[in-house]
C-alpha cells in the first residue's frame, strides 16, 4: 500500500503547498520543498528511496517536452549565440569551479567533478515556475539554456563517473567524440521522432484520442532511443518538441488540441509539484546518511558551492557580454544588448532542480573493484542542499531583484496579439463574400456573421488603441458577454434539472454541457494560454 499512500501524500502536498504559497505570496516551489522536508520525518517515507530512473524516465521527458512545446523558437533563433554559450561553456566552467572547491575540501578529483557536473546545469521546470514575471526575452533565454545545458552536464558527469570507476579515459578525441555523439545523436533522434510524430498525427487527424496518445508517447520515445545509442535524451526530447511546436498548428485539429490543452498543463503541474516535494524528502534522506561531523562538513560545502555557482554565473554573463561587444559591432548585435540590471536578474535566476537531483542519485554505489564509490552520500547531500538553497534563497530574492532592476514593461505580446487578431479578422471579413458564394450560404446568415465579425473587430481595435472603459464598442462587448454568459448558465441549469428529473440521461447531458462549457470559456476568456 505504500505506493498508493505515497501518491495520496504527494497529491495532498502539492495541493497544500500551492494553496499556502498563493495565500502568503511565496513562490509555491519554496513551500513545496519545505513540505517535502517535513514529510521526510514520516518513518515510512524514511525507508523510501527515490530511484533516479523515476526522475530521468518519468518526470524529465514530460516536463522538458512541454517546456519545448511552449517556448518561442523565434526568440531562440534570435538569441542563439548566447544560449549556446550559456548551455555549453558556462556549464563546463561551472563544473570545473565547483570541482576545484570540492577538491580543496578533500574530495578526490573524480567525485569532485561528479559533484560539479550535478550542480552545473540550471533547471527548466524551476525556471518556468519561478521566473514567470520576467520579460519574454529573458524567460525564453533562461528556458532555452536550461533545456540544452542538461546534455552538456550529463556528458561531463558520464566522464567523471567513468574515470572514477575505471571505465573511461581522458583524451581530447575521446571527449570530443562524446560531446559530438551527445549533441549530434540527440538532435538526430529528436528530428526522427518529430517526423514520425507528424506523420502519425496526419494519419490520425480524425482520431483525436489516438493522436494525443502519439503525442504522449513522443517524449518517452525520443528519450529512450537517444539513451539506447548513448546520445543526449534531453536534447532529443527538446528538439522533437521544438519541431512539433511549429508543425502542430497545421496538422492537429481543434478537438485534439483542446484535449491536449486539458491534459498537458494539469499533468505537468502535478509532476512539477511532486518533484519539488520529492527533492525536500530526498534532502532528509541525504542528511540521515551522514554523521554529525560529515553533515557539518557537507553544510559548509553547500554554502561554498552555492557561492561558486552565483559568482561563476555573474562573472560569465558580464565577461561574455563585453567579449561579444568587442568582437561583434554589427548594428544587429547592438539591438540585442541588454542592460546590466537585466543581466543581474538573469544571473539570479540560475535555479537548480530535477536534473541535478537525478545526476546525484545516479552515482553508482561501487567501483569496479567492489569498493564503495567515494563520497557518494556527500555528493547526494550537497546536491540536494544546493537545489534547496537556490530555489529558496534565490527564489525569494528574485522578486526583489526584479523590482530593483526596473525592467521596462514587455508589451510585445499584447502588440503582436493585437496585430494577429486585427489582420485575421479583417482577412475573414474580406473573404466572407467569396466563401459564402462557394458554400451557397443564405444571405441573411452572411449578413449576421458579417455584423458579428465587424463588432469583434471594433472591440479588438478599441483595446489595441487603449480606449477608455466607457468606449461604445467595449461597453457593448461587456453587455453582450454578460448577457450571453447569463443565458449559458440558465441553459445549463435547465439541462441539469432535466437530468435530475430523469427526463434525459447523463450520456445526453455530457455533450450538451461540454458545448456550453466551450462557449462559456470562449466568452469569458478564462482558458489558460501559456
């Protein structure tokens, strides 16, 4: 029964943590971490270990796939150079700096590099949960960096573990080959899975349920195939998701898209919340594995490693900016420059999370000789502590840093949405006569639809031009919407009462209710948009 009890505990913890976070205006991941740490006192959970395969094979593919589906490929292309530098060179330099500190604290170079590889990459899910108030460009760069840097960290980790246990050797061609396989192989697998995914979605266009099954299988398939050829499963998932984000609007129908939008946000919300709770539980387990003196030593290491991570990120962001400015003076490059205050915000948003925990837990328990892997418990504890400190301390400081930075309000989303709605509605009105003639539509229906579209266009233009609340178009829209919503509620009450009176069956109620729900969501604008 422990598995069922764990599911209930995790679900209750995710619910309570998010409610408390909203109630006290604390980032929910921070509350979830504390909740997980408190759950670690439960004796039954103290005997439960979190296998690394759970994070790598269950949590990570789903979370990374959704992040890649909902990020901006245009912004990634615009900021590609910076993203590549952050996700490769910064990861390697950070791993080296942490390894140097760990070696100075007494770890051998092999375990020190393992620790460095574990804490070097930032985490996409943590960034998405804690950096939502930042400008779009900043969030996109942070998310893209954290989506790609996992592959670099996992290559460094594999080398460090292999050398420690005696299975790997260090040479430039060998290391270069590993990186080439990780990135090239991962990208190739991602492209292949996306092609198959797109082909199947086209074949199953009239079967929304089966099409969404294909979509759910895609991240797991990409990750598995990449791991089978020892490439980067993370990169395979990300590439597959980015490709499908461009293909899906043309090959997926509305029914399938609504099903997906009902499933993915809820699934990722639950997995993300459960992951933060499990990190808190794991911190308890790691603390119990060390004695008093070792725990004190590990706590000192947590503080020093966190300091190294912050300093390395700050130094790299500022040094790379000045280097790029010195080497590239094109007008286009000047347009991409950001202020020092914005750079400080990006530096403070370097959270650690799921991948770091998975890497630490993946450390083997023994060497080839049969001896225990040196300092494994120390590595797990320090990694867990670093995750907690970066999420809690930096997560609590980030809102204040954002206020201090006084970043200009990002209005690009509103401006582009106004452009899209205006041109789409104008195009529809222009095409209406020809489409009506082709379909043989009744003139009264054409006139009715034309008036509806022109009214909508007036509302869009009024909002885009910043009209006052008492603008006739906006006032008419509010009255119309309120009346329609009231009528929908009345219709829903009638059909529910018919079901209660046993005059219609539940099988009749459900499709009617679904249609009313769709209309209500459309009118109220409450549908979640990432």
